[in-house]
């Protein structure tokens, strides 16, 4: 029989306006009811069925690790400011030279009438450009690597997630045109002057009595460290002890003297109500070990968390890829995606959807920005890596990180999460179709499938999906 603890599902997020969890622990029964009221991702199911016979997203004779074979494209919003394209010109010229080496069709710019249109979903966008909605990617029709440039209010997060089921997709959105120029310059410089950093660093908080951080520290950070320490990679691996995971220590890893090639963090992201003036700047900031833990039941000061405006003016982030496991670490949707159908309009999480400020400021730092930030849109779940009675499940995280430190493009490495989302969505659809068994065991199965499928879907790459971790020892395919 499952214990009461086994029946609890935990979020990694704290409401900074109150000091309480963004969402309290939920039971399997409550989540099963929610799963029964939400639509299943049919795009993911279709991809899962396709990959039963075609294990890779690209056609059989296309190597997704090689840009000249897989291709690269940029997708702008329909009303994009021409100055944004001009600011990105160095990056676009750099990618054109790489992607069009075999065939000019493998470099594309979707601008003007070809750009993404308001309300356009994946199927309509592909059909308008003569591309099949499913099947292996043919880079002569639409390249495998796609960079979306636009505000999520114009090009929704959902469109990115739909494309990401089949393609390797990243996004850029900044409030200032000059930030696009900063990012373009950082990527071109990193790739043409071979800027590299040593190693992978794991950073995770652990607050006694706080179940979510205990799970992420013990099972995600601990599981990753154990698995990666067993690999034969020559990439140096560093683990920051939870007791040392302070804001000051994180500053040394984000542009300071200890900045690695790949930084993986796990812990709480801070959130705010939609009407809080701090939401836009601080939502998704990383709560550090400075927070005393669940005994703190009042508003959380910025001294306890690391936000975008905590980045030092002289920070040097060149060559960094950051992976944040934290609620809202990548961005915030406008509406609550966990609201069952038939129960009125979904509550608003924000006035407009937005990219997390910490992530965007890491990418656009004027002294040299990060190559990419991988993070979560919406809230993240401990069940992403802790499968209840089955114990820790970190293989998807481990595999993606191994692929990155071996020098493969970040978007290609994240295909593990797309495959996981596709597989779990198919399993969830089957479980819902056979939803006739009452009781905790079946509720637990539905809750597990729905939370892990949703979690895998909500990771996104911010930045160019074709960038690579530039460790001193990373192999080049």
C-alpha cells in the first residue's frame, strides 16, 4: 500500500509575496481529476507513433548534429521591427554560411508574409509553407533548427512547444533592440574565436522540511552527480554542496570567476501574483540557500533570491549554457494551464505571457552573454525526476546533459525531452481511454503520467538551438 507521502505531488516554486508554496502539495486523486478534465497533446501522440518506426526527427540520411545537413531557419513575428533583423544580422550571416554550405534551401528567414501570423498554430504554419505536419524533417523544405524571434504574446509559447515536438526550437525575445545585437555578437564571438570554459557545475538548494527542495537535492542533483561521475567524459564535474548554495555562490557561477561551460541548477523559482509590480522583473528568479525554509512565512526579500538585476555589470557570461530546474525559470504563460475544462475561464497568471527576465538578461549581457538558457515555462514538478514508487528517474536529464558536454547542439540534446513528452502523452491517452478503475493505484498512474508529460512539454530553449556547450574537452561531431 502506498504511504500518504507517496500520494503527494510537489511543485518547485515559492510565492515571494507571501513566503508560501506557489501551489501546495496535491494528492494523486486531485491531480487525476485535473488530468481527466484537460486535453491530451495529440501532436505528441502522433510523433510517438511516428518514432516507433523512425527514431530520429530528421530524415534517415540527415545528420542532425551537422548544420549543413540539418539546416537552420529564423521565424519572426508578423509585425517584427525591421531593426531586430538588422541587429541579428551578424548571427544570421554566420548561420547562413554554415547551413547553406550544401544547399541554399537549408537556410531560411521567415519574414513579412512568410512570418508567423497571429493565432497561427503549428499545423497551419507548416501547411502554408508546404511542409508535412508529421514525418521526418526534410531540411530542404523546413530546416531542423528553428529560432523563433518574438514576444510570446505574438508568437505563443504553445506554438514553440508544438514545433518542438518535431524540430529543435529556440526563442529570443528582448525588450530592447540593442539586446539582440548583444546576443548575436556573443554567439558569433564564441563560435569564431573558440571561447571555452571548463566543466559542468551542479548547484542545488536543500531546505529541511521543504519536501520539493529535499527531493530535487537528493534525487535530481544527487542522481545527476552519481550518473555523470560514472561516465568516461573528461569534462570536469563540480558539485556545490547544498549548504553552500547561496546567492553569493551563484553570483560566482553566473558571470563571476567560477562560471562553467554548463551550469545546472535545481530548486525553487520565485513567483508573484499577476498584479504584483515585481512580477515582470523577478518571476522565475532562483531562490537560494539564504532562504531559511518553510518556517519563513512572510514576503521573501531579494537578498534570498538571484534575479536578473543581480547580474554584475562586469559579469562575463561568454560561452555559458545554463539549465534551470525551477518554476517559471524560462517564462510565464498568461493563463493557468492546470485549470480543468468546464469550470469557467482559466485564472490569469500574468497580464501578458513573458520570458523570464533572468534568462533574457543572461543572454543579452552587454559584456558578453550566455549562449543559451534551458528552463521551464510555468510550474515544475518533482515528479519530473521522482517517479513515486519507482524511485529517481534522471535518465532524460542525464542523457541531455551528456549530449551537450559531448559538443552536440543544445536543441538536438533536448530531443530527449521531446521524445519523453511524446511517449508519456501516448501513455496518458491510453490510460484515460481505459479510465474505469477506481482507487489510489489508478489515480496515481494518471497523476504520474499527466505531471511528467506536462513537465517534459514545458522545457524550452531560450537562445539559438544550434549553439553548443564549449567545454575545453567537448568533442565536435
